[in-house]
C-alpha cells in the first residue's frame, strides 16, 4: 500500500488518487490558505505512484528539485516539500523485516566489489551523497544524515537487506565519519568497515543493493617533508703553492722613449664618456578583450555548496560542449566529470541535453539522461557530481541572423542624373592665364620673324 506521511500520520493513496493542498476539499490538508498550492498523487497499473502539480503556479520540490510540468515517479522514502511543509512517501511492501545475509554471502560481496583508489581527505563541510543508481543527491546536514529502510531516515533504501536504521554520516573534527548501525554491514570502496570510518572525497559507499558517491570540500594536503640534507664533506687540504720563479733583472730604462710616451698621452684628447644604457622595458601582457555585451542564449550556474557555488557560465551558441577537458566550452574541473561529458543543443523545438556516454552520468531534474533529454523550464542539471541550474534567456530574435532590409529608393530618385561637381574658380583662372601667355609669345615670335625678313630684304 502506498501512503504519504505527514506530521506522524499516514495518508493512504487510493485508486482515484490523493489530492494535497491548502484549498478546501483536499484529502491531505496543508496549513495556510494558498489556493494555488495543489498536487495529486496517483497510482499506475503496476502499483507505482507518481506525483504531479495540479496548478501551474504550484511550487513543489521532490528531494530538493523543483517539480516540472511532467509527472514524476515516487520512490519509497522520497521527500516532498510544499509550502514549507515536508511529506514523505512510503510503500508498505518495502517496509518488511530485515533479511539476514550470511557471512559467506558477505565475503562473496566483498570479493566481487571493486576496491577504489585511496580516499582524499575532506573538511567537515559541503558533504553530500550522490546515488549511482538514480542520480539523486542528498545534502549532509550539520547534525548528520541517517540511511536505512525506514521512512523516517534522510536517505531511504527500500530493500530487505537494509536495516531500519542502517548507517549514519556525521561531521566530526577532521572530516565526516560513517557509522555502521546495521546487521549486514556497510562497504566503502569494496571493503567492509569496522563500526566507523572517516570518509574521503570520491569514496563509494555500498549499502544493500544501492551505491552512493561521497563528496565534500577537499582539505589541503600537508606539505611533503623536506628531503634529508646530505652531510657536507670536509674540505680537502690545499696544495702547496708553486714557488714563484726568480724575478728577472730590471732592464736599463730608456729615458727618451718614456719622455715621448708622456708627451703623446698628454696631447691626446680625453675619450668621451660612454652613453648610459637605457633600461629595456618588457612588453606589457596583452589585455584581455573587453566583453562584447552580447545577450547570452542561456546560463549555467553551479549550485553545489563549496567554493565553486555561484560560478556562472554564459552560453552564446546553439551547441555547447561540457566536460573536464580544456577543449570544452564549459570546463568543469572535477574528477566526477568526464573529459567530454555532455552537450547542450538549441533546436527549433527547444533546448536538449545530450549525454556523451559519461562515466558518472548526466541528470536533468533528478533523472538520468539516456541519450538525450529535452529541457523544460529552468530545471537543475547535473554533470557527474556538479549540480547546476540551467536558465534559458529570452532573446528578441534569432542570433543566427536573417535577411537584412535595405532602405527603399523611389524610381524617380534612381533615374535622376548625376550632377557634375563644379570646378573651383582659381583653377579656371589659372588655365585662362596660361592661354594668354602662350598667345603673346606666339605673336612676339611672328613679329620678330617679320622684322628679320624686312632687314634682309633692305640689305640687298
């Protein structure tokens, strides 16, 4: 039998469905008078339950993730939040007694499990568990979280191999401690723990059939010890200095030569001082290009607790690659993210998230993406252990561009002849002056020729 637990009371889910809200007539009444706070839990043919909003304005959180327009399946132990109130979904079939697992089965499980790498130390903050089965994420609260089969636990695992309260994770000085409270044990990286163990970042915790990966803020590694200093060998005794040869007998001074050298050196002008060498200034590093101010098509913002919380990425193209490698458009430097993890595509029908066969999976609204998944509204998306909020931005037009309109020209304007540009007045005057001078010279040459002819004829 499926039921919702609210304030210690169980409300069975009938075949026609269970209505929840603050409005009159709701089968499960919530405090307050917000008539838009409405939800319905219905049963499928196989007995599984789904929850959906019964009002477009209703804000409903399922395990901390806002419910979209599509119904979402409910699993044993899921947490539903409406109007600040918390409800828990349970299934009586999943709440039987604990089934004992024999020691031989435990040993076989330990041999079959794959041992992980050595854990990385963490701080006692930012702790969270990510399910490797369905991708759900659970925050480790300040007073810790409990894991078990009972509905009252923070993480509920519906399996007969799991005790009612199987384990707990609590923050302690030096990191987070995992305490085993169960019959069948808790495994970390394939090895069964002895009552308690300090968790490291990236540890895989196995409880019954479920596996979780643990994350927390990483602690700074202690600096390595300095290398041992080598003993200094005592200095070798100094070799005796060779005996200097006897000084040669001084030559007889040449007075004339010395006098000529002194006169020449005094007559030579002093050499000019060398110019100072200018200091070479290294070239300044190239400035980063100023932001273009383009409106992004969408944004991705990290919502995980820790130093990266609030980091925002803008998406400006219709195809964006996400991953740990430097070749991606959105680079997430986390070991839970694959080198080429996923793609975000804008198509005619909306936005789509495409998983690139990543190791730790891609999730949209808490569901693991199988191939590709259309994005509705502004849901949470998760790449490995990095949870982000995807928000599409409404733009005025498509950035791919369209046909550009050219200003209209009338037929009369197109047929209008071009007007010649008038020549400047000084240029015309200069041309006229040159023509007059040439005419004067030609007249003078002609007069001279006539005079010469007259003189020649008179002389005869």
